[in-house]
C-alpha cells in the first residue's frame, strides 16, 4: 500500500529501510487562498458559527487497548473546558 508522509525531508529524511511504497513528500501549502473556493455544508457551517473555533485531538495511528476510556477522557475534558 503506497503511503506518503507529509513533512519536509530536510527535517526528517526518508529512512533507507522504508522501501519504494513509502515516501516523504514534503509539506502542503496553499499558494493563493484567493483561488480556493470552498463553502462548508450547512450543518458544518452552523457548528463552526456556534462557538469558539473547534480544536482537534488526534492520536495519529496509535492503537490503544483502552480506546473507549481514552475517548471518554477527551470528551470529559472538552466538556469541562467548554471547547467544541
């Protein structure tokens, strides 16, 4: 399965043992946001307008034996701090 890591190879080069199906492709930047036309779906737009900007919590590809417990903790902290 091909896989692309999106960070600069100047920062962390591709290790020689990763093989041809894995690559470090660099960062992605929008060069001219005026050329980007995007309108979120109405339900997403309503969610974004309903409060402070949301935060994203991600664990990447990490696997947890207690995923339900970890998610419950994240939801609790979000509720306690009032973030979306």
